[in-house]
C-alpha cells in the first residue's frame, strides 16, 4: 500500500435533497441494481405530489436522507483513510438545518469532521449544481483538499453535473462514474462505467471523482462510531463567506406528473397490429 | 410495502419521543439494517428454520451483539435504552434475529458482566461481542419453568472440578451457541438458596443437545434441551458466589424481560405496519378499507397498545440505566408488550382477512412469532405476580 503524504483531505459532498424514494435507489432511477438492493421491496414508492402552483414537488414533511451515490462516495473516502492513503475525510453538505443529520451519518460512518454550508428557504429551493459546484470549489481551495469524491448524481433531480462543474471551476481532472478507484503515487486510477463498457483512466491529483453504484457497498454505522460521531465537529459556513452567490440562473416554468399510462389495446393478428400502428402514425 | 411505512413511522415517532440524538441515530441505523437485511429474508429463514449466521456476524460488527458491554471488553458501551431500541428495530425486521440478539446480550453477557470476575469477563465476554459466537442461558428444566427455585440439575464438587448432571429445557440459541450459563444446585435441601451459576463452553464433553424443537414461531432461532451427563468444568467456572445462582437468575431475568418486551414491540409494530398498509390498498364497498370505522377502530387500538407498551419499556430501561429499582416496571413492560404483540398480530390477520391467513403476507408469521413472548422469560402470570408483590410491598401496612 502506498502511503501518500500529499493527499491531505478528501472532501465528500453529500446530497441531501428530498428524494422520491426516501433515500433508497429505486427502479426508475437505477435500472441496474446490486444484489442487495434488488431484494428490497421496491414495489411501493412514496406518493410524490406536485405542488399546487406546479413549481416543484412537495418536500414539506418528507424525510430527507443521504443520496445513495453520495453514501458510496463517503464509504470510498473512509476506505482510503483506513488504508492510510488519506489523512482526513471531511463531509460537506449544503442546505437547511436538517442536513446536519446527514452529515452526522457520514461522521458515524467514519468521516473526521463536517462542514454545513447553510442554505435555506427560497435559496434552497432553487439551489442547483452550478451554485453547489461554486461553493464546493471555494471550499476545496479554502481547505486545500486533494481529492473530492461525490455521488455521480442526485436521485431526485438526476442532474449529473455537480462533479463535472467542480472540476471545471477548479481546472482539476475528473474521473466520473467510477466503479473502481486506486491511488497510485500522485495519480488516481479510475475505472469508469461508460455506455461502451469500462474505461480506465489515470488522473493527477488534486482531482474530482464521482461515484457510481458498483464502487462499493456502504457500511452500516457501528454503535461505537455513532457514539464517537457525537464528539466530531461540524463547522457552519454561509455561501456568502465563500464569496458565492447562490442566486439561480434557471427558472422552473412548470412541473407536471408524468402522463397517466393509457390502457393498451389487444389485437388478434399481426396485420391488425400493423394497421393500428399506422393509424397512430407510428409507422 | 414496508418501505413507505417505516419512513413515515420514523417521522412520527421522532416527533412524539424525546429520545436523545445519539439514541435516534442508533435506532435509525438498526432500522435501516433491519429493513434492508432482515425483512427481505425473514420469511425464508422462518421456512428453513435457519440461523442467520451472516446477519449475526454483521450485527456483531455493528456492536449490536454486546450493546451494554464496555468498549474495553469489545462491546458498544451504550445504555440499556439503546439496547431496547436496537432489539425492537431488529425484531421488526425478523423476530428470530431479535431474540438471538436479546438472549446473547441480556441472558448470556448480562450475568457475566454483572457477576463475573475480571478473568471470566475476558474469557467469556470478549469473544461473544463480535457476532462470531453467541451464548445461551440454561435455567428452565423439563420439570420446572416458572418454578425456577426447584432446579434439579446437580453440581457436585469432585477435587478441582464441578460435575454437572441433569437436563435443561427450552434453551434458546443452544444449537448455535459456544457457551452457556447453567444453573445447578449444590444442595437440594437448601431449595433455591442451594442453586449456583456455572459457565460451560460448548461443545464440551458431557454436554449434549436434545433435538431442535419444531416451534410455532421464531423458527430461525434454535431451541432444545441441554443434557448434562458427568459434565466436568474447572472450579473457576462458577459464576458469582456459591448459592447465589437463584439471585443471579432473577436479576438477569429482570433485565432480559426488557429485551423480550422490545422484541414483542418489534413484532407488534411489524404487524401494525402490515395492517395499515393493507388498509390503504385494499378496497371494498367502493373505497379503501381504511375508510371503514371497523378497521379504523382496530388500527387505533393496535397503535395504542404498542405505544403504551413502548413507553413502559423505555421507562423501565431508563430506570435501570439510572440504577434505580426497575423490577415492577420491567414486569409491566414485558406484560404489556407481549400482550400487545399477541393482540396486534391477531387483529392484523383480521384486517387482512383471507390474505392474513396465507404465507404470501407476513401477518401469519407475526402471529406465530408473537405468541411466545407471553411465555418465555417469565410468563404473563409470573409478571402479574411480580407486579402484585411490588404493589403490596408499596402499600405495606
């Protein structure tokens, strides 16, 4: 195992936006499931309701939890620390007071300290990847992080942008959709899951890596670690302190439920089928 | 089905309870584990009568197999309230796993922690904190359950050894255990004052196991007789002082009772989860059956029974943690929780109707699992006697 004295901090960004599936990977977001998740009863989702003004979904009273891909990111960071390849793991989350709970979960998994970037109210509703990546880039400079690991995407908005944007803002290399990461001297070897298969790249640190499903299986917090987490520090920071403007450049015009699935039509013969398809203008 | 209810439940319960943050986090971890790792396999474990060895090891790694044991001995170093929360959440996923955890914590590690010498603690506690090994508790005999003072298993001193002989019955975990706390009498004429406690490794020459009982419920945990024939152990294997056995047993059961109360709560909660979910989905007379008052009254009574028993359990655990007397409260908690479990699981089948009677739904398993909670670790009748005795003492003329 190579000991690197250069890699000081691994900052792990946690997405704690409300998600449809209460923190569980669900069939519509993660079509490829690990053996473990397949057994979870996924048949019933929480009923998501669109707000009456159609600007978003109802998040009041909905339990928020750590984004599953971010859980995998935290796990990887802690693994690196256990291998003594990194010195410190810092868990970061942006949002209102409730995100502290999520940061504590990361601390209970083994992160050393947390940073809570306070964003609440209207700002939180419109918080998106661009603002988050700016916050993160500023923090990375402040903390002198050597490695940033985050989930590849949040399962509520599926943006898949934050990691990439952070790398661009910092002008750092990026290894996205990682299913494997190995530190080799001052380079990170990342195996990426891409449509064509697996791509292996080597990126120089400092770098950004985004975690995909098969990177690891996150651990359950142990009781002793939960006790230790209580003593770990969570620092409070505001976006303004980092010189970041969280004003959104996007305006959500409307949010609608997916159209109701229509009943199908049974046909007797192939000719009937072709006829019906032609009628519907599909062929 | 369970996913939605578990999360909504956690939202409601954290609003109602003033549990400290530490306990809330710990409860959530156990809930997550039970939901993801236990609930999906519980039905199969029950069908196969299979000991969940992998899950027990994982729970050991989490510290759940030795919640109260100090960290210096390999445990989690948490309090009894945390332990009760853990057992409830795990039992909600799988009642058998709940009892396996409870027996190891309360009935095996409990007395050794309280009455063992430093040497005994190192030898008999530390290896049993990791989930690699579990222990059991051998008090009941074919001839006496509630009548624990009438133990007829003998312990005779021969030189530098104790020789144990007799039969113990209904021992939970025994087919999967690596050690047991056995109660035997060194002098029958002294009646309950002649009973002492002994530590016996398993397997061991002179110790054999009876056939695994084919039980109605909690089938993934093994239950059988332990037969002792010329079973020899070093003198140093006596736990506590000679003649202290009955006391050790009673004190251990006081605490163990809370573990079972927690297990009963978990089973009851799972049955309520199942019923409430069904009430939303099943339609009859043109609407979900949850709209019918008959069902609503049932759900209300079920929730009330569980919540009352839960608060009694928490209170007893907190009294114990504060080192205050808690015998009466523990008996009340176990009585309330076990009767709640049988009541709620019975009503759950009623709510589910025909579906409650088949193995496609977990209601029938909860019904079968619940029944034992009114029997073991002190029957409901014994609990009533304990409570009555305490009440009468309080009102002593």
